């Protein structure tokens, strides 16, 4: 059956819709109150601040037999770190969802200090903090569980705290982005100056040819692919850190998953100009229209190539 797209009318949906129309494909813009037909392939990148209505619409479409670029688990994980921590426990650093002060006391002992504390929402590390002492950890728990913790431009965090073990020795996060079953790209996001956090730094560094063929990159991408399999995902970004504290063997772990990433041209070394590779072989992807290879700037063309092939 020929491809018929329905794109949620957020920024990314409009970009895919425009790219589809430019290729003469059947594409429609919809809002979160729409009911796509079962024959429609939905592209749903929900709005970041309030994704709930779009997530309900997309999940209902999938439950009714429809198809979607994003999976049910992708949608439920988006901007919901409580769900992420529950579902991806084996792929994440050691941690727990804190709901009582008694459990906070226990976790301080179990995880050790410092502790990374997160809100269930947020981006660019805006709602992530490091708790260096027992007093700071208990104060954070009281704020989150009893008073409500305030953030600029984000909702109040109340009733839950997300605590994870701090992973020392990481000067950067490795971002692995996947846009089809096989294709994606990878690069480093360096930590902010005088800070332990990478997300939001804007300092993106491409991998060297030697790093692209290294064993440590293979193990990082394998860890990402395991997350994608768990989520039944083929459109996902994963932030990875190296866990040297693992009791058995050091390993790469995910610290966040997302359906969104910036394509700003000025972020040199990032999504816009990262070379697209086959994540399973690490070989450069060379489509017929770009025999010399292509970059993440062409993600819409690559996604459409894949969707058209699937719906011949």
C-alpha cells in the first residue's frame, strides 16, 4: 500500500510534512485531537511542555491497528522519567524513585554520595542537580516530597524524586541518535566548564576515524541498541555515560532517552553535521542521492526513504 503520512503539527511534524510533499508523497498535518485512519503512518513528536494529549492520541492510533514512526514505549517515555526509570532499569545507572523520606534515608546509604537528582521532566540539565552531602540529599528529598521544588520555566516537582548513582570520570556524554532500524549517528557532548553535566553545553565534538572503529564505540552503540529494542524503537536519541562503578565490568549506560534533538547549524559537530552510519556495522551510509555519504541534516530524507521502502 502506498505511504500515507499523518504528521502531528509540531515543529518536527511540519518539517517532515514539507519534505514529504516536496517528494510528491501523500501527507497531512493533524493536531492532537485528530483520529488518524488505521491505514495512516503517524509521525508524532509530542510538544515538550505538555505531551499528554498527543501521547494519548498516538497510543490510541497504535492500539487500533495503526502504524507510527514512534512506538508506544517511545511515546510513554517522552518527558516522563519516572516511566523511563521503571522500564529501563537494567540499562540505567543504579537508582530509585523516591517517594518517602524513609526511602531517601535508605538510598543515601545504598547509593553512596554524591547522588544525581532529577525531576520527571526537563531538558538541557535544567532540572538535574548533584547532591554532595547527606544534608543536601535530605533537603532535596524534603523539597521534592513535601514542599515542591521550583524550576524556572518548568512545572513544580512534587511527590517524587528521581535519584541515581553519580558516575565519575566522564568528561562528556555520548549521544547516539537513531532514525530508522539501522541508521543514525553519534558524537560527544562535552561537559560544561567547571560542571559535571554535559546536556545543554552546546559543545559537540565529532568522533575521530579511529574512534569510529573502536571497541568502546561498538560497546556504546550496542548498549544504545539494547535500549531501542527494549522500547521497540526506531526513532530515539540516547545519552550514554560510562559506568566504571559497575560491580561486574565497566559498561555504557543510558542516562536519558528522547524523541527530540536540535538540528541547529551552529552546533558544529552535532546532529546537523554528524555523519550518518549504519549503527549495526559502523559503516558510512551512502544513499543513491548522496554517494559520498550524508549527515544528520538529511534525517527527513532518510526517514522518508525508509518509510517509502516499507510501504511499496
